[in-house]
């Protein structure tokens, strides 16, 4: 074997070590003390028929028409962009994420939410409809973190989390109700 071949082998073995996917490394770092784990889509997908699209488009056209007749181009442009972004968003397929409860905190995909940064939790559970755990955090702008429970038993998850956080009843927010009502 010549020097070039030896050099190539060293490079290839170094690349194999360096090019591990970040997700695998992250999960390996935080999976030493797993109390529960599951996979679930990052958000719920709703069935939308032609009537739903017709209602939403009619609303957008009415608002844009009003904005044009009231000589408010910024409002018109804003609602045009809302329509475009909304269409792109509802066409997006949800990623399937790994979720874990560890001794350190909650792992959701590539994010770790340490228990020190969480104040309380509440499980929203309606059989066949809603199965989500909501954490109230120290964050200022987005204090609520909602994680779908997938096929996990909410009672078992509750027992585990009660060891680390207090349970505090939450009411669904207006935006949650709005999303459910409009199937967003």
C-alpha cells in the first residue's frame, strides 16, 4: 500500500467519525437516563374539503377587496401574504419527531427543555381528539410548549412528570381554539 492509499484511508475514517448526523449525536447525549420516549408528528393534520378552502378564500378576497376600496394597500398586501404563507403552511407535511422524558428535562426533536426552565405542566386529553402535554416555561415570548403524546398513555406520562414538575390546570388558549375551529 502506497502513501496515497494510506492517506485516503485516514481521511475516509476521519470523515466517518465527523459526519454523524447531529440528531443522532444529540439523542445519544440525552438518552442515557430516559424515563419515557415516543415518536409523533410535530403537529396534527386536519382534513380540509373544498368547502373549507372556499370559505377561507372568500374571507381573504373580502378583506383584500375592503382594503383596496378603503385605500389601504399595506393591509391588502399583508392579507395577500397571509394567504400565501397560510397555503404553504397547510400544504406542509409534519415531521415525525422523537420525544423523551429524561432526568434532565424534556427532549423534543433537537431541543432540550430542562426542568429548571419549566414551571408546570398540564395534559389536554380528549379521547379520539386531543392528546397533548403543555409545559409552562420561563420564556417571555412563548411561555407554552406543547408536545403531542402520540400513542403514549397520558396517565403514565403524568406520573413520570409529577416527579419533576407541579401540575397546574390550564385552559386552552384562544389561538388553540381558533386553530381547532379553523382546522389549521
